[in-house]
C-alpha cells in the first residue's frame, strides 16, 4: 500500500501558491552547451522511441548529427523509461567528431519531454529539469501506477501538486492533456508532443520540418498532422502566458454542485427538509435523497433524512454521514444491479464507450456470479434464514448460483434482469435488507452516541462508512472492519487520531490481521 | 516472434568499403564481425544482447551468402562451447550473451577454452547490464577475464572505435592464442552513430570449402598438458598480447596542459568523463581536455610500461573504474609501488566505487579531484565555481511534494499476457487456503509476479533453477513446494538441473512451467518448444514442424503426473493446482500452463481482422468494459490482475469518492477480467462487448426484434423512473 489516504480527498480545484520569481536572463549561467540535449520520458509501450526517431530523423535531414541512447528491456514492461538525444550541428564538425554523452546529467538538459505528468515529476525529482535551462513539455493526463490502482479506496497521486512543482522547476513548462488532443484527432500522443516541441521553437527547425517528418513517417499522416497542429496551437498559449500555466491546464474534478429541484409534492417536502440541514451538507444530502428515491421510493428517502436529522448539526459530520449513509442504504443487491444494467441510459453509454456505431449490432455479455447467499438474501427474511441453513435448498439454489453470462441485449437476458429488477418492491421484507439495516443501524447509533461526547471522533467514525462497498467477500471484509471498529469503541472510547490510525490498519492487508493486532494492543 | 524486427536495418550489413554506415551499436558490432571474416556466430539472448541476437537472426540470408554459420544457442554454455571451433583451426568466431549472468553459465566452457588457447580469433561479445535499472545482480565480467585469462576489451562508446577494436581484437586473439571478451554497456548497444564501412570478408572455410580435421594433443584438457597450458599463458600468451596492444596502440593517450595530474579511465566511460570535464570548463565538445587522459580500451591485461610512462612526472592519478572490486586501481597501485613511483593514486575514494558511473558521479569526482590536487595550469577556484553552478538542487519542499506523489512503476506483465491468469489463479488459491505460499520463482517475465499486485514468489536463484531451489525447503513447508519456471528457463537449464534431478530425488512438489511458445522476457526469441494455438515461431525459421514439446521432454525424464492447462481457463487452473496440492500421488507434479501472448496474437490477427472488415466479411471484435454504475471502487479486481488496461478513473458518481475501475482502449479482450470476476466472485460490473462488423441479415433481423421489445420495456422503465423522481 502506497499512502493510505483515508481522509477525504483533497479538493482538486484548490489553487497552489503562485509561481516564484524565475532567474532573469542575466542570472542564467553561461553553460557552453555545444549540443542540444533532450530527454524523453515515456512509459513502456507508448512509443517514446518513435518520438526520439522523429526528432533524430528531422535533425539528420536539417544539418544536425544526432546520437540517441536508451535502455530498453525490463523497463518497458509497464515501467518508466527514458531516451536521451544529443543534437550537434554538422557545420561545427570539421575534422574531429564531437564527444556526446551516453547519459543525461542533472543540470545539463535543454528539453525534457514527458508523455505523462508523474513522469514529468520524476524528471524534476532526478534533477533533469532546471529553472536556468530546461524547457519541460508534458501531457497532464494520468497513467496510474499499480500502487494507485490496487488501493482499496483512492491511492492516486495529486497531479496538480506535481504540475505546480513542474511549473516552478522549469525555465518554461508546457502542460496540458495531450492524450486528449491526440484522441480528439484519432491519433497518438507522440504527434501531440511533437506539436508542442515545435511550438517552443527550442529546436532550430521550422514547423514545416516537423510536419515533413510526420509525412515521411508514412503512418497515419493525416491524423498525426491534425494532432500536431492542434497541439501546436495549444502550446503557443503557454508561450505567451507563463505565469498561469496551472490554470491553463485544467483543474480536474468539479466540486459537488447539483441543481436542486423538486417537482412533486413529496419531493418538495424532502427538499425543504434538506434545506434545513447545514449549508455544506445540503448538496450531498440531496444527492442521497435522489439516489434512494430511485433505489426504492420517496418514503425510503424520507427515512434517510430522519436519520440525518437525529445527528448533531455539525456540517462536517453531516457531510460524511450524508454520503456514506446514502451509499449504504442503496446497497447493491440483485434487484439494484439488474435495475442499473437494463437502463436505456446505460445502453447508450455502453455503446459510446466501446465505440460501436449507432447501427452496429452490439452484444453485451454480463459476467455474474451470484452466490447462494444472494438468492437467500432476496427471500423474505424468515424463509431466507431457513434456506441459508438448509442443505437441500443450498443444493437447489446451487444450480443457479454459479458463474453465469447474461446477454442484456438479448430478450432472454433482458427479461431475467427485468424481472429481478421488479423484485425491489419486495425488498423491505427481504433477508438481505434486514441484515444490512441492522449492521447499518449499529454504525449510525455508534456515530450518534459518539457525537455527543467527541465530535471529532464521531466524524472519523462516520468516515468508516467508506469501508462498506463491493460484493461478496469484499463487502463482508469491509463490513467486518466497520463492526470491529464500532465494537472497539464500545469497549473504550478512542480519539479521532486513534480512529484514523485504526482505519489505516484496517486497509493495511486483505485478511484484516493488522486491524485485529492494532485493536488487541 | 521477436518484438523487434531488424529486417530493414540488416541491409546495411551489405555496405562496402568507403560507404557510410549509420545505425545502432548492435548493428555496427555485427558489421564489424563480418568485416573481420568470422566463420561462425552464436549466442543466447538477454538484455542488452537480445537485439544483437535478433539482428543475427534477421541477417541469416546475408550470413548464408558469406558462408557464416549461425546458431541460436540453447544457453550461454552452448554458445561458449561453439568457440571450440577456433581451438584447432584458424577459424574466427564470435558469440554473444548478457553478462555477468551469461558468463556465469558459460564459465566452465570458457575456462577450458582459455586454457587450451585458440588458433583462430575467438570473441565473446558481452552486453553489460549494469547500474540502477539492471535486472541482474551487480558483478563484473572483469573477474572472469582475470581468472581464466581472457582479454577484456572495453572500447570508447562510439561506433568507429567499437568497429576498429573488434577488428583488432581478432588479430590480438590470434597473436596471443587467447579468447577475449568485448564488453559493451547497455547504452552503447543502443547508441546510434555512423562509421565508414569496409567490405565483408567471407570466412576461409565453410560448407563448400571444408577443413581437414587436425588433432593437437597440447590443446586437450588433461594432465599434464593442463599445467603446460598454464605456463604458456604466462610465459607466451600474456607477453604476446601486451606487445600487440602496445604496438597497435589499442589504449589511447590524450595529452593535456595540466600534466601534473592524469586520469586513467575505462574506454567505455570516456564519453561520460569528457562530458563532465566539458561542464567544468576543462574540455571542449571534441574531447580536447586540459587534463591528460589514458584511456584503457583494453582493461585486461594492463600494460605496466605504458602506465608508468603516463604516470611519469605526475603528482596525482585518478582511476575512473566502474564496479567493484576495483581491480584496475589495485593493479595500478601495485605497478606504481613496484616501480617505486611517488604518484598519489585516487580512485574508489573520490568516485563512489560501485554502481554505474553516471554524469553526476563523473562531475562530482572530477571536481573533487581538481579541488584536491589543484594542478598547475588550472584555475581550481574557477573550476569549483563552475561546479557549483552545475550542481542542481530541488528544494526540500518540492522533493517532499514529489516524494508524496510520484508513484513507483514496478515492471509488470503486459496487457494480454497469458501469465496473468495463471498468477490470478495462484493468488486466488492462496486466498482460499488462507495462508501464504512459499514459491520458488525463476528468471523471466513471470518473475514480475513477485511484485504487486500478485506478490507471489520468495526466491530467484537463476535461469531454470526454481525447481532445484525448492529441493531443500520442500521438506520444511506446510504445503507442497511450488516452483514456477518459464519455457525459456526450462530449456536453458530447468530440464536437467531441475526436472531430471527432482524425479531422481523423488521430489513431492509442484512445478508450473509457463509455456507461451517463445522466450518472452528477452524480446520474443525462439526456443525449442512452442504452443499449439499458432505456430508462433516465425521470426527466424518460419514454421517448425519438428518442435520439441515440453510435455514429451518431462515425460522422457520420468515425470508421470503432467497436466497441460490453458492459462485463460482460470477455474480449471485453480482446480488443477488444488489437485496437485492435495493428491496422494507422491512424485513430481508438473503443470504446463499454456497460453498465447495476446499482443502477439494481436499482431497476427489485426491485419486479418482489418482485411475481413474491409472485405465486407462478418467479423466480431471483443473487448471488456466496467460498469461505473455497479463498480463501487474497491479495486479487488485490480489486486488479482494488475493488467495495464484495467485501470482507474474518477468516479462519475458524485456520492462516491473512490475511483472506479475502468478498461481503457488498449484492452485486447483476453478475458481475464471476466474470468476473475467469475472465479473470485468479484462483482457484477464486468461486461464483454462484442461488436459486429458487416452484420448479415440474421444479425440485422435479430437486432430489430430485440431492440423493438427491449426498447418498449426500457421506455416503460424510463416512465417508472420518471414517476419515482422527486
């Protein structure tokens, strides 16, 4: 686990401090840079070598001798790798040959080109980017590392922080989402990077030389040229405006702000109640109300507000509870999954995501593996409890509880889902609903009880609702974590900091032994 | 199929005298071998030599025209043994491999070769995988050169120097009857440059002009001849080599104004050193240095006379020698002492003394040397000022921010790797059994399973050694010992070292052989076996009907329990592993985990698919998607997969904060996500999209029918949803 981040994620829109003053031209150190020194930082499989070859070919045709080196191999299997180029004017080569270096050296690089923003940060970290000398070009999109991806919640790096450091560390920083630029023109990121390089005018080659290189490549020439041109224009904006580059490249997520409107009488009543909550919790609470009305009905949404209203009017506590209580109440049982899978909006989104044409037949094969527990959970409470304990029922249900493929675009598959989705009207009497409700209530009660004594600790306990997610074993593991922490608090009160520490232990491993050890100590 | 084809580049190998050769280091090396008139070449792949093997494989036509025999050797020991052709006969030959691991494997043959001595020039091209990004332990080829007495060439890293030294190297080998190493560092293998070519020399002997067999008793490794060979090494071969090196000035001396001091440097580090001097204002871009340099293009043996003459009149010498122990520095120290020299020797103290010498290290070392020795003719203060200017620092605050946010990118399995489902299965079995496995891992892509997210594997002992590595620990484990080996490792060493030995010793454990049909980690070279789905082995020999299946090989050495399982059948793989763990059968259990590399498959079928679609033939394309509605962002799927195409994106649901799983466009539809979702009972979010191109009338009719009914029902659902709206 990289960095457990159990606190709410940083608001991505935050602005970082303004750029510090850069050394003026007179302060720049006079380094005798006989050759132009270029680093390309890329990820395996992205074709950093192709970009290097473009630059080398262009230089070669325009009177420059080029040396490139790289370390292919293991690094390319999803790892980060760098290519190093030196360009030397042939006009300066008389009898002797220049001695070109095999390595980029910190403080000795003119141009650093990165296909991804974390790699740009890595180049700064390694010292290749210096404010006196280096122009840094990077796409600002993310390609996530395994530590970020496998995190149980959100282990992703803060790219705005990295971009800010990049801006402050480079002589010039050009950063925008070049992958998006490439995608918009159905091309690859190299063409976008190439366009940005041309826009810097750092290399002694005219725009036409760049474009000719793409043409000479003879591969996807039109789309590459279109990407090149778009990226060129975008990068020019950075040339003229150097201080607000972080605004030039997009702040990622937009904060939660949904318009709140209700058209029905009961909807308006619910909205009125939401508007009685502290201002900052209203947006989330309304989302919760909408979610639960869709999940079950208006009465169910009202019961959600009942619970929120019993809690102290602490904005932060209510934000946490509004979020995690709604998600818990809208837990994904079979009817919910079926309901979501057969929506027309999902069909449209799916078609768009796989880039299928409007009139192209598209089969949607859903991978489901319901367990006996899920079927029993659907049953009325007592029947379900009996069925769970019955060997015969286990065998019978086992005929259905196995890995299954459903084609939701076929009548048979769709109708099964349609029927299962309809079962939600019986949901309140089901075993699964009963069990979820019980566990949830214990947590809500614990939060309410704690809020009276230690508000800060109650907020952290509320945040533990984040553990409750996923299906089958994953969900059970999450529920166990919450239960363990709730039980521990019943034994003795713990401070907010202690609960945060427990949360970190809870996700330190898959089997929960770290949490149990932490609770035992 | 090799990942990289050199079919186009190898045409440069035909260039004749006076023409300009432009290209990569490995191609220049091949060209130099042909210019030297080699009669045979061979080797074993491994970075950075893999591409040299690919170049040789791709240039078989040219080799054939010249009469040069080529073999893709079964191991480095096989390759080293090839050099036996040069013992009795005036035939030049060269073999290549990754050092030092390959040299370890080859060292038995090399020691005997070096003892016998050679008649024809014999050269081992070793690619040095040294430094931070290396995939092997950090050791020096230098030790092997010294212990077996093979000469070690370490040319300056520019193509003319490399080519020239290869040509001279063969002469040196013949004059001194000694095989030698040509050492090229990883960046040198891939450096691009140019040189003036010469004509290729066809070898004197070939299939059409055979040689009369000759026997020389003094070349046989038996007593008392061996001792005579030892005497010959010191009495004849070494002096002959030194004389040749001196006469042809293989080492280079560059004068400098500040002649109170001097730098002795390995040839391969020359460019790095010059760049550091340039940055300190002590050299120009063309290598004209103010500090005198003695560049060792031959790092073993050293020439005392040359060294002492360089040292004469100096106060201080700096030895820049990469790797430890600092053999060169030690030997120079002894030379100076024996000669009664008063020169102060610096080396591993001013330089780090271990690891790859990067530009920064050279800069630091040179600056420290000047500051310490303040040679006449150099303004040491000015050098120091320039040094301080060159030093870059990232502020602590920035380093902290970067440190918190820059993620490691450990190597992992590619998208569509057939090994991924195997390790998903192993991890699931481990989870179901509730305790960690001890697994003996091996060299190859499958070694990446030791890293996140699989975290499977405890030791790596060498190529093909995993089964042998579990031979003792198997008696102490709570579960049957598990060893995992690739097909490359199996053929390299695993069959004899592992399987035959295990059968003989009644090894009651499990060996999983990952069989994808070719040597994957080194870039897709051929091996004796290949998988069924397609005859992948198309690079060098096109189709091979005479393949050597792994199953036949293990049965041949006595294995009775063998299961061949397709890795993509995760449930079956899990069941097979469970069976192997629990069966009453007490002998070695071999599971051949077979699967085709999906990237290879893509390369194979993509043009076919494209053609089918363009030709109007009905075609179905598959890929996976994750439903962001039902994905709750717990990433359990990623923890048992690690597929590069299975990634995360911001959660579109404003209520949820954790990123959702997401399958990006690089997905090749291998099906592992779906298989895992089923076998590990993950979540209902995975879906396989089957997009039909050029639908036929049946597709269209069914679609109309389905869309009609489903559309009606969906409109009803939409109305219901609208009614429940607030």
